[in-house]
């Protein structure tokens, strides 16, 4: 039985399930996640970490739920032993509902609300990553009011250029995230002596879709030397959270070598003898998901040939938002000579374009295609723009598939609204 997305008998399959079958039952657009590929991705990361680090100091892999927070996906990853990195009360509730122990959940984010903080403290999450002085004040006040100890860590802004897209760079001095070391030190000292606060250590996350290890080396070196400085001042240090950011191959970029990444942790972080936390998102789910869509029309103009899909930027916003490149594959292989298409959605914006000048075999209205590598930040960023119901989500395993999110219908959307009876 094939695992992941592979063509068999000229048609694209997910864990041995023909995508055409899924489309026939669930309709399109539809996200399809391969549990076989999820397994492989987690195993690949764990193998690299096992090779580099002693069994006694294997990191907690806290999956960044923002990349894909479907309950079915989270539950699958929980079954593989993963924890979670959450950035809202909603994600925390999801992670718990998926069966993830709060002791394996870290709470990140620059704008946590009072409700979110209270919920996280009551849930006894592993740590709340503090991103500002006023946030620490809130956490202290809420913990003391509840009489429950809050575990916290401080997010370092290491001023490192992640060399990725500007919109997903988070570790530069002028990004809104984290705090510089000189601001953390007095806060850390203060927190270490505050009742109902239990300081765990530091966290860092410099950006997403990193394709080289150099920025990780720089960030890990900085956090390690800062950790040493804190320890030398007698401040407690139990954990270092190294964030996420490992990139995947969408087009012709190189993916960072996982053994090299694990080796960096061994070299720079292991000697500190603290618990290590990682927050990978994209690496684990990116290539385990695709967006299955159907061609609605082929439209030819004087200068261009458009392939209009039934999926749009509301379903997958990455190309519109980050000029992201996604491979597009016809579900049925074709040997016909390719033609040039602009692959677009039905949404009323020119930005609703998945690809320009893409060479694809000639397709007709009704044909299926797959937008690949859509498992991370795909459905998670989907919206109902243009009153388009959210797409369905399906998971596959060993020749079977299950719907893990039903397609919305217009009625679902309208039910949430009201005409005021003044
Ligand atoms: N930890 C923190 C604190 C984060 O902010 C993020 C991602 C991660 C972990 C996971 O990063 P990853 O391993 O997935 O690179 N929507 C964008 C990506 C936004 C990333 C936001 N933060 C995209 O579609 O490319």
C-alpha cells in the first residue's frame, strides 16, 4: 500500500485512496491529509533528534497548531507523542479536545487576552511564553487572583535575520515579537521572586519557512549565551523553547537538513542541560496535505489562457498573501504536451491567482487537480470571503478515508447572522 501522495495507474492517490473517489463523495474544494505522510514526517524529525541527542534529553515536540489545527490532525499527532504550541485560547481548547496533555502544551503569542491567560493557567499548561512587560504583569495578577502557579518563559528577540519572506520574519529587532535580552533580565529576576510564578526559561522563534541553518545557528548561539548569563546570575533555568521555522520544498528551494538542525541543538543547547522544546509546524504537515479542486472553466483571452478553479484564495490564501509557489498537479496523469495557464479562483480579486504562466497538460472543465503542499497554513487560514463556505477536510490512512470536517453550506453561514429587529 502506497503511503503519502503517489500516482498509481496514472491517477493521484492519498495513502492508496484515489483522489477522484474522495472528490466524488465529498465534493471540491476539499483538503486531503495523508496520515502516512504525517507519520513519516514526525519519524524523520524524531530520528534526527535521536541520532544527535541522548535519550535522556529528547526534546518535547510541541506541534505549532496554527499550521493545521483540525481535531483529526491534532489527535493523530498526539498519538505520535507530540505536544502542542498554541497561540490562542481557541487553539488551547482544540489541543485539549484532541487529547493533548496540557503539561505538553506551550502558549505563545504577542497579544494574549485575559480570558486566554486565565484559561491557560487553570489548564496548567507547560509554560506561557511572555512577550512583553505588561503581559507579565497580567499573568502575575491573574495567577495571584486565581491562587494557581503560572509557569512562564520569556521570549527572546535575538535580532536575527531569518532570510525568509518579510511577512513571516519574527526575530528581527523591529518585529513585534519577543523582548531583547537587556529587557528580559530584570523581568526574569523579578518573576523569579514573585509568588504564583514559576519561571521555566526562555523561548525564541525567528521566522517560518527557513531554508538554511545559518539563522538557526545565530539564534541558538544567542539564546544559549543569554541562558548562561542568567544562570551565572543565579536565576533558575529549566527549559529552552527553540521555536519552529524549518522550511519545506515547495519549488526549487532546499529544505534544511534535519540532521544538521539536530546537530546544532547538540552543539549549542545540549551542554546547558535543560529541557528542550521545539515548535515545528510546517515541517510536519506541509507536504502531508493537498487542496483538491475542480476546473470550472477554461477561459481564453487574446493574451492568456485561464484555468478557473472551484477553489479560491479564501480556501488557500498563501499565493495571494505571500506570492507563495505551490505545485499544481492534474489528478489524472497526462502525456499530452503542456500548455501555459494562469490558474485562478472564482473570487472577485485579481490576487485570487494560484499560479501565473504555469505549464500544465490541457485540462477541461470538470477535471480534477491538486494544489500540493497545502497541509500547513492552508485550511487554517481559510475564510468565507465572497460568502464561500469553508471547504471539507479529509484524512486518509491505509486505503481508507474519513471526513474530518464537513463542508459548510450557505445555511451554516447565514445562521450565524441576524437582521436587527429595531
Ligand atoms: N512557533 C511560533 C511562536 C510561531 O509563531 C510559529 C509560526 C511557529 C512556531 C511555527 O513555525 P513553522 O515551523 O510552521 O515555520 N502563514 C505563514 C506562516 C506563518 C508562521 C507563523 N508562525 C505561511 O503560510 O507561510
